[in-house]
């Protein structure tokens, strides 16, 4: 298209904006997505032929996946995940993948539930001005924290990458795969790369 999409918070008062720029750096449109709350952030922007999908955390608490029009219209719809009231832990959506077969969105979200972090894989059908959740699979590997952070899809398999506690104070990266009907096909774990938190 020859355009650049950028997003992020403003300093001092973290309103989150998404901006569309042309090749000369001129602003074509801009959209404010949240109010002035510490912890607001944009995690990803995904652009298709007729939509712009934005993920992140709003008000420092709610994970969201929003659909905008290519001209900045909307949001046409928004999926919002609440947070844990007792632990005040935010939720987050990460960059969705577009299914090459039917155009549905595959999105991974992580949220806190007490002392446990859960990851869900959603399959979402975009109906224009609304959406339909066609699948919701919880991914968990027997630890206190399982956090997915990326998803990809091809003609046969949906892949999710993330990390989980190994019991020794580090988070170990993993890749999970399932077929298009939701049947798990593999889970590969990898050695920690030496950091406290390891992600693909």
C-alpha cells in the first residue's frame, strides 16, 4: 500500500493512538483508542485488505482486540477481557493471525486468575460490524504460569508460541500445534536460554 501504521502511548499521559502515515511521513488519519491511564499499551497492528486489527491492554487492566476500518473508522467491534480484581493483574491480546483458508482470525490472549496465568487460543469470525467466537481452547502445561505470546496459521496447522515455568525459577519456551478442528497435534518444549523470561 505504501503506508505505515504506528501506535503507542503519549508521554506523561499515556493515551494510546494508532496513526496511518504515507511514504512522506504525512498523517493520513489518527485514532485515539484509550484514555489517560498508566499501563495502556498497544501490542500489535494487523492490516488486511479492508480492516485494521489492533491488540493491547486498555486502562491498564483490559486486554482488547479491536477492528478499525481502513480509513480509521470505528472501532467496528471490540473483544475485551477483564482482569483479576483480587490481584489487579492485566490481561493482554497478542498479534492475531489471518487464516489463509477462510479469513478467520486466530488470536492468543493471556490473563491472570489468582496466582495462575492462563492462555487461551481464540478463533474469531469477523462479521463486519460484529464478531463470532468459533473456538476457545485453553492452553496449560501443569505449571503456575503458562503465557502464550504469538500465533501463526497455515493451511493445516495452528501454531502458538509462549513460555511456562520449569519449577526452577525460569520460564521455558514452547510451541504448541493443533489442527483446524482444535485437535492437539504436538507440544515442543525447549531449554531455557538463561533468562528469567524466555519467549519466541
